[in-house]
C-alpha cells in the first residue's frame, strides 16, 4: 500500500487496542464520524481477527485504507474517510 499516509498526519487517532471483534469496527465507525470527509484517521488495534476483518468492513463503508503498519503486536490502519 502507498506510504502517502506517513507524510500526512492523521487528524485523529483511535486506540482500539483494548477491543475485540466486532466492537473494533463499531468503535472505528464512531471515530470515522468524528473526522471530516477526505480526512485521515489512524486506527490502532491488536486483535488479530479485527486486523483481518477491519479492512473489508472499512472498504464496504466506502472508505479507503491508505496504509497499514505493523508494530510488534499492534496494527496501525490509516483510513481516508470517503469524500461523501
């Protein structure tokens, strides 16, 4: 995935490391509601099931995963909110 997200700082960071599926997606959606169209949100999770399911759910909602970074047992998803 492109590294564009690394050059642009996210406007919000959602630390969901204490959550597991399906709550990770529910909470990610709530954080996405707090950012404007086209803005970048960083979502941090550690649940492996959520790391597999979250990208599909995000894309199904019309948003775009700009980058994913793994840091030890944490997954950082950089999500671009859909423009509409």
